[in-house]
């Protein structure tokens, strides 16, 4: 198979977005648009990817890292001018080059693969990815000759009234013979309404030279959607979300209300898991089988085992085992490790803590910077006092410990195996194994005191 190269056009500022954020970094389902494009192109096993950057170049490089090489387009003088910036890296190489816009997050590997195959089968020097658009305003139109071959592409701004009635549009994605591309680019002029160097002019140059120019028409216009403003961004989000949800449902996941369930592109979910409405799953989250997630739950960058239930809660950057029950209204903060069969109940906050197998914090607790052993019971209202205003300290609670309600464990402190802490205690020293720690004032009853109060008021 021929070598495949790719050029991603990502230099435009995107003024219609009316945003401080560089256009191609706007997220669709939690991932920047240009990263979606990189992900799909990577499925083609390309020899090299070159991303053309301009405004916000450093931020794009920081996002994509070493997945791409970069070329800077200092002045935005059109799409042909943008591709020329990749010449030092690609010129003279044998193979074909895909040119894809960085603001087309819905394009898929299978479509680009079909484009490349069609390009090879037709022996073309250039192949255009086209689609039928019911509302083609703003897109370049495909002008075909009497033999149905592509004769040229005309930009919407330069099109006549008759040309604007054509519904077959240029999606902005192309496949070129690499050498022919960079030779033709030398002859592109900017004699047009915008005074820019248009990449579609390469098509006319190749046609004039007698080269074959073909077109591959995709069945899915949605896949070619270019995002230029917030309206299109919302539409891309809707389409991507529907695609992701359908993938999971066909793989054996029950999504009760797909229109109100938000799943990121990198999320993995096991079979027979049920996702309830209002749930947001994002980042590198993996969820096992037979789980119940939601309603109104957010899970980000978490690994969750089988048969775990999380309701009306938020969990971030943590590992959660199997047969765990979380919520409602719990908050699992980053770097927590919750082992199997743990219960984290309502209004419990966990932060940078390890919970051993079978332990419970059923309600109204804060457990931060702590190592909790197995089969520990933490009573209602108990907290680890981990912060002295300057530094964080560790609390250790060993296996089989019982912490009574409304207890304060002032770190650094250890409660040894099998110990009990009486309700209402403030523990500042180590509690030995199987000891009972009581750290509270002795109760004093004032007999008939209430009558004295009322007698003073008479």
C-alpha cells in the first residue's frame, strides 16, 4: 500500500466563534475538535501528520504533543498557502497526502480510508471528498463536466447564482498525489474576491495539465460538518453524542435516555451496565459490567469495577472497585482508591484516601488524606482533621476499627486494628489495638436548673 501523509489545517483564528479559545481547541464531547481529527487520521497508520498552526500555536502543540509535526502559518492567506507551509517536511515524498480541516471533528477513519482507496483505484492525482448538503450556503460547490467528472470547485463567495443552487459541496477534505500537490501549489494565484490562495484551485491546475481528478461522495453530510460558530459546535456535539451513545448501546449497555446522557469518546463501559439520565462520563473512564450509574452523576477519569452502583454523585480521577455502593450525593475527589464492597453513603466526601475492602462511611463524613483498612465502620458526622492551615497530614485507620458518630481524628494519628472510638470523641493520640478511646468532656447534669431559669424571668 502507498505511503499516506496527512496535513491538518488548524491555523484559523475562528473569529465567528467569538471566543478567547483558539477555534480547533473548542471541545466536542469533552475533547478538542482537532484531537478528534488526529484520532481518526491515526487509524490510517500514516507515515507523518503535519498540523498547520497559526493563532494559538503553542496551545495546539501542548494539546497534541508528539502525535503530530507542526508548521507555522504566520499570515492566514488561504488554504493553499497553509498547505505550502508543510512543503519542507513533505515535498518530494512518494505517496498520497490527505488534507483535512481541524474543525471537522465528526469525520471518521472509515470515510478517509474509502477516500484513499477511491483515489488509488481511479489513478487520480487529486480526489475530493464531497457530500450532498440540503443547505449548501458557505460551502464550495462541485462543478462537474458533461462526463460527470470534476472540472472545478467554486467557492461560495465567488459562485454565480446558478452555481450556488448546486447541492454537492466540497467538504474541505482531499487526497492528493503528494508530489503533484506541491508542484501545483506553486501555480496557485490569489486573483479572487478574497485575495487568498485557495487550495481548490489545485484541482483546476491539475485538470489543465491533463491529470485525473476524481471525487468520492460520502453518504453522511453530518460527518463532514465544519464548525465555524457556536451553533455548529452545538450541532457537532449533538451528533457526536448520539454516535457515542449508539455505539455503547449496540455493545450491550443500557442507556435509559440517550438525549440526556453525556459520554466522552474515550470512555469504556462493560455489558449490562445501566446508565440513567443526567449522567456525564468523561476522560479516560472505564466502567465494568453490571454497574448502575446515575441518575445525575458525573464520573471523570475513573476506573470502576463490576457491579458497582453510583447514584447522584461525582467521582474524579480515582479507582473504584467491584460491588461498591456510592451515593446519593457523595463526592469522590482525586487520588482515592476504593476497594471492593465499600459503601460511601450520602453527603460523604472522600479525598486522596484508600478504603479497604468492606469498609463503610455511610453518611455525613469527610475522609481526606487517609488510609482506611478493611471492614472499618466510620460513623455519621466523623471526619479526618487533615489540615493545620499550612500542611496536610495522614490519618491511618486499621482493619476492623469502629469510629463512633461525630468523631474528629486529628492527623497525624493512627487508630490500631480492632479499636473503638466513642461517639463525640476528638482523637489526637494513637489508639492501641482493641482499645476503646473516649476523648470528650464528662457529662454534668444540673438538677432543676430549668426551673431556676424560669423563676428568674418572672
